[in-house]
């Protein structure tokens, strides 16, 4: 029997496959395609204190082996999440990770405080959303910003605390260390790379918001590199993501140092990607003689 | 579950406009007018996202459904290289369709360009209804499925922007003229935004039931990612609804054009 | 008649198509495939004062819509370039851009000084090579580093001076402004994004150097975004690159604000990409009624 | 100039090993043994780079050339889906080939796995020469082109790692035994590094002319990007030379294994 369970500083996952925030809504839609009980966890659409309308469309552009998105944190707000979504998600045996974002440190603390008393399993701080002008972009791009928001949230947060890092920085290890030093239980990375696409026929940016976040296979090498660097720089567990489309990709992240992985964009093309990835990881473990998924984390050979 | 469907028939209808008949019990059995399928136009990375294409018609007996698409870019171009017997990966049916008319009602559809396709399915499924279709095309050579529309309408008015066939100019013109003397029970429209806006506004003004089918770039196609935003009215405010799930068909009065 | 010529602060190019450094050697090999007279310019393989052997192989990995490379600045040194390569290149009517790199500010100055007295057309400072441990990586990742090396080189450099920027930074506009303020005549961007790929069968990094630089179509949205941001932030002309594979891509960069473009990785697949891109740009200009290529620079509509 | 060539014939030779005959006047007219072609295994982005494959043989009369490849990953898998009549984009001939033997010489080739293919071309082009070939395979089922090798050699020794055919074990063993009693004028080798290293070392020791054909991941394939580095001796120091242009064939004494 393979042991696929991972324990991310108190966040127990039955397997390392997590749906990435913003690509999976609150699980309702994909639950029509597969059994959510199969997932290790679900990171829900980024939550703000008040509902947010999001950015003007178009909000997506296709780019080589990837997409740009500029949703802009459209969400029903944390209260609606608690009332309408937690009860639905709790029907499944999967970890609920509340991805949260705010404009101010106070915002983050309020949301974390509110969520600490609810039946969720962990909080993921989105300090790195590139689509929103104020707020979280600012925090995620400096070590001080990350320290400030993480240590403040840490004080009020009674759940395992994951800090999600932006790749749009000079030195990702500095950001990870700032999160660790400020009390994060784990870091997840990468969020999207800031990008842009232009329609040369209309001579206009494709996105209503001009710029957006790049995700999908195109970003994988950058993400793997950052996961590798970060997992060497910090002691807390690392959750890896960015362009995972199949088990081979997921294993690449795990070998680079990730304890668990998130998958997002690939699900737009293949709604079964999470389940298929899990199956593929099991096969790989069997073929390569691994009994526990945790043995695979960082298991690069020299 | 897999989304592979086999191509039963392909046909070039006009320059850059192609017809596909696909085998799928799921789609042919469940689809309603206004819904769409989301197609992976190539394996792998050449086109990353799926492409939404409206369902033109279903044949639940033969387990087939039809689509017609225009080559607009990389994805639709790759699609046009496929032949019958080939397999494509196609999710659906997706989205919320049109509200079908009641028996005895009088309806109008106004379509422009590639927007005419979902309207054919609606017309076919509108039984014992008096049906008038207004279809606008850029030019004569782009007129497709004229016979098919004739068969399912009581009256068919075609216009071309350049006057090369039918009425000269925008299709909204004959439709507005028509409204001078007639009052349909329901109006349905799909096509370019300015056209739909004109239709929606006059229907709202005249208090005619009107549904519009919206278009937007999509990600997941099933309602999870919130990229396919459509600005809709909510009391004095607006929200962004999902075209792929809350639409593509919306009540005209909801849309903030 | 279309006017394709561009003037980059004294560097006159007959058209905006330049071969990107490190992907084109010194032009000899590609000259067997097409007439180098057709190019606006050639940025030669990065030159150091002394010859450099470069990194251990494998030096390339294929990634989704891109590649990682870790050549590590293998080159014959600036003297050999002057002796063996300039005479060859001068046989063609195309601008010679000497791409240079050093470990210290002194290195950069020496090379620039030496090259200033040779028959080249411009110097491109590579302050951003991600494959070399010491030296240029350091300079390119902070505004101070860029200022230091640029202003020192400016003093001794008698040729138009282009500073090539690294995308591996939090704020690219800061880097561009530092270059401008220190006397750069132009900035070129982007160099490669730092990335990594792992072979899950052998459980080893694919590159001998572990990490390498990502280039090719995958990076295009990031590059277009940075060109857009930089061209709004500085007054000096911008040379854009990163993933250009055809005329549509090149036009995207030019609309985003580039005065000229460089093409590299795409030439590995299609050795005619430079020529075909130029032809495609001409077609676009004709179709869209542009007479001068300079009118296209930054010509986004609102 | 375009690199499109038409596939004349495809054949599956063994599990995951495929033969392709391609139409190309350029390649068939110019190629010499040891050279390779660089193939775009799929249009667009599914595989980005070209894949280097050795030329197995040319037929300048029919304007064709042959290659044999093993499925190793994405690119070679996509290649194996093509059929005769299809077109592929193929650059070449590229690289520096083997030094052909002089008439009357005695030569040995030692090949392992996919390394045997360029050696067949060399043997075919070595006229009036006494030729012994040592070919190693992992197992019996992977032995390909045995007849072709028999036809162009005076002696053919085959070994399999698992002893399922021919000699049991590594092919270097019978070759080393052979050298106990014979001294060929020239030795050529292509295959796994450890094999080539053994062959190179013994030839250097015994002062036998020896050429090795090296493998490395490639970028441009024509010598411009310096990614295909091969560590070579230069006096007391080393350099990295380009396998795609300075090689793939190098004098054995040059290589730093
Ligand atoms: C609900 C719905 C139904 C549709 N029905 C039809 C139909 O029946 N027949 C038909 O010909 N076309 C239809 N379209 C439009 C069709 O989806 C686009 O023409 C197609 O996606 C273009 O893809 P491409 O690869 O050729 O173009 P590219 O420009 O290469 O596509 C790049 C990206 O932009 C998206 N995109 C580009 N144009 C559009 C567009 N107009 N709408 C949505 N996404 C777009 C693509 O899906 C892709 O993600 C429909 C669109 C929607 C939203
Ligand atoms: C000069 C030369 C001649 C060769 N001749 C033959 C031949 O005749 N028959 C044959 O079966 N194989 C030959 N090979 C090996 C062949 O190039 C690889 O097996 C092939 O590139 C693998 O591609 P893939 O897409 O299947 O594998 P993937 O692993 O998906 O390829 C990923 C990337 O790595 C490169 N790569 C992977 N393995 C190798 C390798 N062993 N050598 C070089 N690049 C590699 C690919 O080209 C590609 O860029 C030759 C290699 C070289 C350098
Ligand atoms: C449409 C979309 C919306 C996203 N929204 C969020 C979000 O609300 N919060 C967040 O932390 N990350 C968000 N992300 C980033 C993803 O969670 C993930 O970090 C990124 O997409 C890289 O992974 P992938 O390539 O597997 O998608 C979003 C990504 C996409 C594509
Ligand atoms: C193999 C290789 C070698 C490179 N060497 C250099 C170099 O020596 N100096 C430099 O400034 N940039 C170098 N680059 C970066 C390119 O010039 C260019 O900035 C980058 O590849 C992005 O453009 P592209 O996607 O068109 O290749 C190199 C890139 C590659 C792929
Ligand atoms: S496309 Fe994802 S919600 Fe509509
Ligand atoms: S592959 Fe570019 S130099 Fe050999």
C-alpha cells in the first residue's frame, strides 16, 4: 500500500493533489465531473472581506503554452463563503484551504480572524495577485511587505497558515524566508507571472485590464526553479504549482522539493487533470519503489 | 468519462466557413438551443484552450450533432484540417440556452454573422410557432444555411452589409421596420454587440420579451474560473456573470451593453 | 516605399530585425542559410575579456514552448573577436552589436574601451546573464548594480551603448531608469528568465548547471509586458525580444513600444525566421497603411 | 529554401524502433557517413526543438535517404505516427562525418543500441575494405537491420546484454578479445558513453586510429548556439567543441570522457 498522505504543519492531506485557487471556484462546477473526495484539498477562489466585482472583460488571453488572466479577485466575500460554500465543501472528505486577499493588513487580519472560527482546514494568504492594483501586489513584492502581513495575520490566525508567493520578484528565497520568519507554516508558489498580450489586428491589449497573470505549462520551468530554491532556503513545507498538466510535471515539482502540489490552469483543458495526476504519481511510485510520497519530496539524485 | 467524439461529416460551406457533424450521444441527447460545446482544436500545446462553438442542431436518433464555425484564428484553422473519421475532444453541452416559445406564439430571431448558428437550433425546436428570421451577413458569399433557415421559418429576411444579396445594409433596419407594424411575443438575438444592443433596446422599450446570446473569451467553460464575464444589471448596480454557465443566453434587460 | 530604418540613438539600422546575442554565434553558420545583408543588425555571442570555456553539458532542455540554456558565456574572448570575426561580419551591410559581459566593472570597461576603437556599431552590455555565477548576474538584478556598471562603461565607451536588462527582477522599470540615468542610449530586453527542468526518470536536473535561462515563445507575454512598461518609463529607445517567432510576434513588441526587435531561439527551429519576420512586418505595414516602421512603435489604440 | 521532405516509406522494425525513408535530393546527394539530419517532429509547439537523427544510408539514384530511430520521448513518439506521403521538416545533412578508410584497410566498427545506425552507412561506403562489425543490443527483440549489416561486413559479431542472442554481455568484450589477435587499421564507434570510452582507451593504448560519434542535446544544430558541448583535449587543457558542427564524429584521442 502506498502512503500518499502529507502533513503540512498540521494541515493533513490524504494526498498531495490540491486544486489551485481561482481556477476551481468553490468546487461546485468540477464536482459534476469527478468526485471531490479524491482530492487532497481545494484552495478556493480568493476571498476578500466584502464581495468584489472583478475586472472588466476580456479577462483571458491565450499565449504560447499558457494563458493570461485578469479576473481581479471577483468573489462573493468571506461571509457568503462561510454561509454558502463551506457547508457544500464539507460534504466532501477533502481539505478546505481558504485563499484570502486584502487591501490592507487589517483586511487580511479580519478575514483570517473570521475564518479561524469556521470549519476550514487552512488559510492561504494571497499576497501576490498581480491583477489588483492596490493591496496584495504591494505586499508580495517585498520581504518587508510579506513580513508585515504574515506576522499580523499569524497573531489572529488559528489555522495552519500558508503564504502564497509571487514569482515577480528578484529573489524568491528572500520572500520565502520572510514568510517563514514571520510565522508561516508553509509557503505555496508560484502565483502568476505578470504578462501582457496585444491583438495586432485591433492594436489593443487583449485583456480589458491590459496586463494579467501568466499561468499554464509555459511557466513551469520558472516555477520548478523557484520551488527548488525555496525548498533549500526554508524549513517549512513547500507547496508547488505553476503549469502542472500531468503526473510527470507534478513529480518534477515534488522532486524539486514540494510536499504537495496545486493544479489550476490545466483543468480548463482537462477537467480530470487532478485525478489523472494522482493516478500517475501512484504509478511512478510503484515503478520507482517509493512507498511514501514524502520520500519523493526533494529526492533528486546527485 | 472522456470527451472524444468522432467526426461524421465535414463540409466547407463558404470561404472560411465549415460544417461539422459529430457523433455524441451525450450532446445529441441533452443539448438545447443556445448551448455550446467546448472544443480542443489540436492535441497538446498548439492551441492551449478549448474553443466554444454553438450547437447548430442535434439528431438524437443518429446520435449526432452539428456545428458550423468560421476560421478566425489558429484554433478554428486547425479544426478545419480535420476529416470525417478523425476524433476530437469536445466538452458539452454547456451553458444555459434560450427560453423556448409557447405554442401559438409569434417569434423573431435576429442573427448576424456567426451568430446565426444557435438561432437555427432554436427555430427548429420552436414547434407550432410563427417564426420570422432576420439574418445579416457581410456579403453574399458568406451566406450559409439559407435553405435550412427557410425550412424552419415562416419568413426569412436576409441582408448584406454591401447589398450584394437581399436587403442592403444592417439587418437591424428591416427588423426595426418590422416592429413598426408587428409585435412578436419573443425576440432572440445573437451576433455582433452593436446589433444585439439595438435589438435589446428596442425590445425593452416596446416591452417585448427578448433574449440575447453573448460571446466572450473563455477559460474553463464550466463556470469555475470567472473569466467569461458579462456585465449584468442588478438593481442599481452591476455584477459580472459567467457567460459559460449563467449564459450564454441572458434576458436582454439584464445586459449592460 | 516603406521606410523600415530605425535610428537607435546613433545606431542606424536599415530595418528593425536584429539577431539576438548567443543564438547566432558570429553569423558564420546562419550565413549559409540566408544573406546576412538582410538583417538590420547582429548582436554577437557575449564577449568577455579572456576566452571562456562555458558550462558543463547538457546545456539545453526543452520546456513547454521554450528552452532552457546554460551555455555560460562560452566565447573566444574580445581579442579573437576583433581579429577573426569583425572582418568577416564587416563584409555584410548590417550593424554589428558587440554584446559584452564581465565579472567586474573594470572588466566591462576594458572590453568597452577596446571595442570602442574597432569597427563595430554599438555595444550591448549584458548585465543579466543568469548562467554565470559571479559577475553580470549581480549587476543586473539591482538598480545600483546597473547604474554602477553603466556609468563606468559610459565614460569609456565611444559607441552607442545598449544595456540589456534581466527579467528576473521585481520592477523592470527601475532597472531601465537606472540604465537611462547612467547614460545608456538604449535598453534591450528581455534576457532569459531563470528556470529549471528535472528528468524524472533519472531524478536529476536536465542541465549540467542545474538552472538555466528560459527563452522562446513561452516567455513572450512576460517580455511584451516588460517592453510595454519600460517604454512608458524611459525616453531612450527600447529594443524588444523574448519569444518572437514570426512577424505577428514582432509587431506585438513594436506596438508595445519597441523600436527594434531581436530574435533568437526561434532561429533554432526556423533558420529563416529573421527574414520571414521582416517580410511579414512589411506586409502588415502595407495592409495597415503604415509608411514608416517608426510610426508603429508604441502605436496601441485606446 | 524549405526543409520539407516527403516520407516515402515507414516501417516498424522492432518494439519502439522505426524506419523512415525520406525523399530529398539535397540529403541523398550530399550526405556522408556520420552526418545527421535535424527533424521537426511536430508542427508548432508540441515539440519545440528539432531532433537529431543519424543518416542510415542514402540512395542518390532514387533521391532518398533512410533513418532509423527509437522512441525515447515526445518527439520520436510523434514521428512514429506519421505515414508515407506525409511531409516533415528536416534540415540536413549536418555535422562532420567519419574519415573513410582507404582501400585495402582493415576496419572495425563497434556500435551499441541506437548507435549502430550511422555505422551501417559507414560500412556501406567503405569499399574494398575488410570490415568487422561488433554490435551490442540490450536484448534479442531489439536487434534490427541484422541482414543489412551482414551484407556490408566480412564478419558480424552481435552480443546482447541479457544473452538472449549472440554473445552474452557487453559488446566490448568480444571486441577486446579480437584485439588480442588482430590489429585493425581503423576503429569506429558509436553508442553508449561507457562503451565508447572503453573502445577509445584501448585504441589509444594500442595506437589504433579511432573515431567516435558523440551525442548531446542540441539547439540550433548548425553550430551557432554552443549548447551541444563536447569536452575535448587541447594540449594540457580542455575546450568545449560543438557536436553538431565540429562533430558528431571526433578523433577518439580528443575526447575527455
Ligand atoms: C458561446 C459561444 C458560442 C460560439 N459559437 C460559435 C459558432 O457557432 N460558430 C463560430 O464560428 N464561432 C462561434 N463562437 C466564436 C468562437 O468561439 C471563436 O471564433 C473561436 O474561439 C476563435 O478561435 P480561434 O482559435 O480561431 O481564434 P484565436 O484568436 O486564435 O483564439 C485565441 C483565443 O481567443 C478566444 N477567442 C477568440 N475570438 C473569440 C470569440 N469571438 N469568442 C470567444 N472566444 C474567442 C479563443 O477561444 C481562444 O481562447 C462562439 C463563441 C462563444 C463564446
Ligand atoms: C548526432 C546524433 C545522432 C543521433 N542519431 C540517432 C539515430 O539515428 N536514431 C535514434 O534513435 N536516435 C538518435 N539520436 C538520439 C535522438 O536525437 C534522441 O533520441 C531524440 O532527440 C529524443 O527525442 P524525443 O523527443 O523522443 O525525447 P525527449 O526526451 O522528449 O526530448 C527532449 C529534448 O531532449 C533532446 N534529447 C533527448 N535525448 C537525447 C539524446 N539521446 N541525444 C540528443 N538529444 C536528446 C531532444 O532532442 C529534445 O530536444 C541521435 C542523437 C544525436 C545527437
Ligand atoms: C483564472 C485564474 C484565477 C486565479 N485566481 C487566483 C486567486 O484568486 N488567488 C490566488 O492565490 N491565485 C489565483 N490564481 C493563481 C493560481 O492559483 C496558480 O497560482 C497559478 O495559476 C499557477 O498554477 P497553474 O499554472 O497550475 O494554473 C488564479 C489563476 C487563474 C488562471
Ligand atoms: C543559447 C542561448 C545563448 C544566449 N547567450 C546570450 C549571451 O551571450 N548574451 C546575451 O546578452 N544574451 C544571451 N542569450 C539571450 C538572448 O539573446 C535573448 O535575450 C533571449 O533568448 C530571449 O529571446 P528569444 O526568446 O528570441 O531567444 C542567449 C540565449 C540563448 C537561447
Ligand atoms: S469560462 Fe470559466 S467561468 Fe466561464
Ligand atoms: S546545437 Fe547549436 S551549436 Fe550545436
